C-alpha cells in the first residue's frame, strides 16, 4: 500500500476553521469601530484587526495547502503510519496492538463538503488520539473497520 | 457494604455547612443592604439555611456513599441526587494511595485513592476512612488480590476461566483456595502492621544522613514562588528594610533607582538575588525534609509500597507488573556526591493528581550503585516473560561519571574501570550512550545566542519605557562566551542507548533524567523534525508509553536516517517482544487448560486478560467514565477473539516497516 493522500477538499475544511478565527478578529475590529474605540497609538481598530484577520486568513490558506501536501497515511502490516505537520514534520507509527478504539467523526464543515475523519485512540500519553482527516465517508468507514479488525486481531497488550 | 468514617462525615458536614452558611450570610447582607431586595429579617435566615443545606448535603453524601472490597473488585456506590455505581476490577487497579495530610492525620483519618489506567482523574476516592481500614484496603486490593490470582493460576485452577469473567462460579472456586493461602485477606489482625504479610521486605529506608543530603541538594522549582507568598504576611517590610540596608529605598520608586550610582545598584541587585536564592533554598530544604522524612520502600511479592512524610503521612503502591518506565534522576549536586534518585512511572495517575507529576518516587536519594541495582530489579520484575537480562543498559550512566568508582561495592565497578579512564581522557566519549549528532551542538550554541539576543532586545525596550540605563540591555551579552560550554553540556548529557529489551534515553545537565523504557511497553513511535531541526537535518524520536507522567522518552537530534532506523527497529522489537509475551501467555493458558478445568469456548488465549498490561478497553477511559464493568470489558475482548485460531497476521521476523520513507519529506527540508 502506497502512502495515501487525503481528499483535496480537506483543504476547505482547514481553511474554514481558520476563517472562523479570522472572522472573530474582523468582528472585534468592526465592533471596536462601531463603538468608536481608539487606541492611544497606532491604527484604528478596524484597520488593525482587519489586517490581522486578513493575515490569519492568508496564513490559514497557505498552511492548508502545505498541510495537504504533507499529509499522508498508510495502513501497514502491523501499524498505522502517518506523515504530517507543516512546521514540525511528524512521522508516527501506531502499532495496531496499541489501538484502543477507533471512531469516525463528521463535523459540520466536514459534512458540508462531504468528508469524514477517523480518530484512532491509544493509551499513550502523548498524541494519544490520532485523527486522520479528509476521508470520504466510505473510505472513513472502510478505514475504521479495517483498523478495528487489525486491532482486534492483535488484541493483547493495550497498555 | 461499608461506610466512610463518621468522623470524616462530621468534619465534612461542618465544612460544607460553614461554606454555604457564610455564603448565605454575605449573600443575605448584600441582598438586604446593597440591593435591598429582601427584608433584613428574611436575609438573616439565609445564613442558618445555608449552613443546614451545606451540612445536610454532606450528611446525605455520607449516608449515600458506600463501598465494598470483594476478592475481585471494588464496588463504590455514591451520589446524593444522581446515583453512581462503579465497579473496579482489582486486576485493573494500578496504584492504591493512602494519604493522611496533617489535619486528617490529627483526626485519625486517611484518604484512599484507587488509580486505574483509564480516565482523566482518580478512579475512586474514599475520603476518608480509618487508617487501619485504609491499610487493609491497600493490602487487600494489591498484593493479596494479585497473589490470589496467581495462586489460582499456579495450582492449575485455571487462570483462563477466571479471566472469562463469567461471574460467580469460577471466581468462587478459586476464591476458596485463596482464602486458604492468604488468611490475612479477611482482615483479622489489622492493627499490627508487622504480622500481616509474611514476605514483606524493606528494600530501602532513608537514613538521617541521606535525608539531610537530600534536603540540601534537592531543588524544588515550586520553592521559587514561596518567598513571594511570604511577602503579604509582613515579609514586604523585611525586603524593603533589606534594600534600605544596602542603600536602596524602594519607596522612592524606580526613578530614584535609576539615579543611584551603578555600583550601589549592582551590589543591591546581587544582595537581593542572593537573599532570594537563600530563601528559596531554605524553603526547599524544609519542604523536602517534611516530604521525605521517614521514607521507606517495601516489597511484598510483586508490589512495591512506599511510605513517607513527617507532618502528613503518605503511602502508595506500585505493582511491578504495571511499570511503564523507570526514571533515574540525578541533579548536578547528586552526581558530584555519587547519589541518584529513582522514580517509577505507571499508567495510573491522572497528571498532577498524585506523586511527582504522574510518577512515584521510589527512592528519593540513594548511593548510585544501589539505586541502579534497584532499577534493574524493578525492570526485571516488570516483565513476566523473564526476558529481562541484567544487560549493560544501566552501565552507561554510571560509566560516564567521575564518581562511578566510589560505589565499588556494586557488581559492575570493575567493568567500568576501563571505560572510566576512557571517559576521562576523552570526556566527550560516552561508551554506552550515543550522543546527538555533532552538529546539534552548533545548533544549541545558536539557540542560546538567539535567546540571549532576545533578552537583550527585551531589556532594551524596557530601558526605553522605564528609566533604566540603556547599558543594562547589554548585560546578557556578557554571558555569550559561556554558550559553547552550555551547549556542550546539554549535548553531552543528551543521548540514548538501545538494547534488545529496552530503550534508554537521557537528558538534562542540571537535572539529568535517564529513562528506561521496556520495548514491550511502547505505544507509538514518533519521529519529528521542527523547521529548525530540518535546517540542520536533524530529527527527534519519541518513544511513547502509557505512562501517565507523560512526555515519553525522547531521543534528541539524531540524523534523519538514524531516526528512521530507530523507529523501524523499535517497532520491530515491540513486535518480537509482544509475540513472545503472547506465546508465553498461550503456554500458560494451555497449561491451565490441561489442568482439566473448563475454558471459555473459543477463548483460549483469554489468559491474556490476566496479564498486567491487559487492558482491552479501559485504558482510554475519558470516553467511558465507567469503563470497568465486567460486561463491557468482556464484550470488547470477546469481539477481538472471534477469530481466535487464525494466526496473527504479522509473523515474527517480518519487517513491519520495510519501505524507506525518507524521500517523501527530505526534499522539503
């Protein structure tokens, strides 16, 4: 099995999530402007927060594109192999023996674009929940079932 | 069913009553006077009403709280309004802690906490019971329950049938024999601590000398804040006077400070810092002394139990079969004096709830050789396949130290001699430990320099805003020549060592921590490369376990190829170790089955449920606040066993991650 890439539309999900924070920032700016608040120095709140919002939005888009390019996963013989991370590149291996349980999850944005995520839980202390985003619902179900079977096969020492 | 101690109920009731009562008092005054919503006479009633309510709730809590420790499980029923019934199978219990803080101790009470691997908080808290009862619980839930389980496996009463968890019949069979071999189990003569368990041996007991050394050398980060706590209590005056003494009048304000001549200012600053550090140290000494007074570690069968404390008494158990990671700690002073500390990490503690942030100190301070000896014993006992060999994995930290020869009593002192001289002539070379890549040192230098630069910039900004002389901003630059030394020390004390059985990592100059992670405990393996690391083509490998101390063992700053190799080999060895454990478990199950007892249909390897690490479902308990019901547990494992007889898909020796995976990300470094 080759390194699987995510569905391209996952970028929309990521962008949407940063747009929410950007929207909040812009909201602050608009509100500040509406109430006529002025900072002692520097630009008007609208310009300041508008600029910040634009920056966050832009970064969000750039990161979404980069993250999509980096993300990859692979169901190997005995472990789930994942590559991810824009600033910090992380390669993790989750042995099936250690999988506690597997969920599929569909957030509102994910549903809107017709995608789903699979969440793999381990008992580990760091990165105990590993999310594989950007899967079509069918693929997510399939991955979940596959992981569940593999985990069940090797069910021995979870901790 | 048992109840908590009535005295504790009385105390809680008084406390709860006072809390709500005072709330009623102040709330009543507010409503009557400030808000004038209520007539004064009604408002006056709020205080007693609050008291009754608060006290009543606590009394209700007492009457609605009951617990029962049976041979298989702890059953706790609680809740005044919403009822909760929680069953915790004893084999899932990781630690049982008994704490008697000063007040509880004065009242003759003890708080018992049961920790399991699941959940984000303590699984069951009995607050509070009689100290003797606490003792009984700790003993009965720990070594005695375990011995019973082992006993029933040993005399072929078939572990497997036990583990199928089909309720009353099988356990009662084995239970009968258990009562036979552990008469103390039913808590007859609880009051006498000496008589209860026959094979308890004291592994370690802190001597007065060690306690004094420990107090002097240990360094508690928390103590830094404490001098500040003292300030509101009149300490403020003292500080101001002390400053006046050296010529600084704090009341004159910062402006005044700027106008003082530099020498006075510098002297004042030095004196202030010195006084502060002294205060921190004294606080640290006192706290450490109180905490570790009378520290004592005993071993009962396959369980360790510690006891400590001068004012409050604390004790806890650590089942050896549940050890996730062993951590040796030596701060710089301890290293010089030839001492070390030992902590054992289990999956039991919710972060910060107990012990030392998720781990239990098993030896606060001991002669290094003895501590390593104990670490080896603990590790050997933690693996029930007996694969652990007293390999050279622990020799590394010893050999690199100057005082390694001071503990000539321990077995490997001779072997160290050669390595020691080698280590002295080429101080960088550490025979057993592999340091980070050479270029990591340059990276650390650069990092420190950037840090210093940032501090300079910050000070410069501050000097602009306040009246401080601008020259002060340059002060941190004076430390810059030391950065290569600091980088070298950091580099030198970081490293890792691989053995067939474990991964050993080490880090930290001021407080060096050596973690030994048994390979069969690995949860996930993570190779990470920050953008800075990619600039230097470096990578870090984190070997994560279920230890609730968190963090995992990290191999810092090795080359990417080496990191990848390490990742693959760790997974490989995990695989091998687990197959071996599985084989051992199967053998046990088969032997048990041959004993003639019935085994649950299609569930031959069910004995694995009995394994120390055999959490099928409970380890991630956030999702299931009460994951320990027999039923749910059996359900998950049952599901997994549906295709029992098919061989496991991955066979020993098959390279699990054969494909090299570098190409994918290297080009972006």
